[in-house]
């Protein structure tokens, strides 16, 4: 799906949820589609300011939950400070390893996990729409720094 199709789909989802498509909301959605990887609400607002877009911080902070609710964005937790987001429809489904110390996020795809989720849903006659898996711990570099000797900690 190209960027224009994705933009049109997001606006359609917002209209379906009875949100008006204002010029400010258009600017926010367009900027989201230009963001690389994960971003915070503040990252998004700063990117809009750099472009001199006429979207307020309040617009950004109100629109993000609506975009998560309609499935256009996926919330990805990064530690305890604040949430980060990614465009849900722009890439294949993946999971996240999140370093608790440095905040590094490693994305991975695991067919076995996907298969297990499908199996559990079938077993319980449950229709699933989306899921997310976030594993927090220490990345390889932080393990080395914590140990101070360059060796990894055991699990």
C-alpha cells in the first residue's frame, strides 16, 4: 500500500469514527506517514513545528489516541517515561524487544509466536483483531556495560 492509499484509508477510518478531517488533522496524519520508525507524541509535534505546520500540541495529543483506537497507529511502550507509536498498516506485523536500560527497540518476526496466538484463539473460539508482544530486558550492549567485563549475563 503506498503512502497516498494509506493516508486515504486513515482519513476514512477517522470519518467512520465521526472525527472531522480538519486541515490540522490532515497535517498531523501526513507527518505521521513521513516519520521513520517509532515516534513519540513530542517527536511528532516537533517535526510539525519544524515544517511550520499549523497543528497545535493539543491536536497532536488528542488525535494520537483516536488513531490508535481506529487501528491506524500501534502504541509501543518504551520504558516508563512515555509511549511511542508506529504506523500499524505500513509494515508486516512484528514484535518488540525493548531494552529497559537504554530504550533500544529490536523488532522481530516469529512465525511460531504468530501460530501459537492463532491456535489459542481457535481453541477458545475467539476472533482476534490485533495483538502486540513486548519483551523488556537488557540488550547485548547494556549487558556488557552492566557486567563491566564484556561478558553477557545469563537469563
